[in-house]
C-alpha cells in the first residue's frame, strides 16, 4: 500500500510539473525516482530524500505558466511534496 501511495503521489507531482513547464529537469528526475521505486525502493527512497533541503532543492520549486505563478497547482504541489516526504521517511 505504501509503494502505491508513493507512486500515485509522484505521478501527480509529475503532472503538476508538466503544467508548470519543465522545471529545470525536475520532471525527468521524479520520473526516474518513480521508476526506481519499482525496482529498488530502498535506493529510490535514499535518492528522493537527498532531493529535499538545500538551495535549488525540491522544496524550492515554484510552478509558473506564462510568467505567472500557478497558485492552485503550487498549493497542491506543496501538499504532495510534504505527503511524499512523510511516506518515504517512514
């Protein structure tokens, strides 16, 4: 069940990133992590956790379209980002 929730959360985050353009390769990075969870969840967890924190991290992402911040999408992304952290941290 936990892996399914992680997969669904990553899938939605990727969809939101696509709405905000290809945010500095984050879409591809999260797609890779999503694939890694299917083959090696421990490795994927470690890799994902390293993306949180520090300058230019997953925590710093802001979604834009045509120069305007996507408020609703950013709020959802923030919720998903926190949810994913909790799922993987357990």
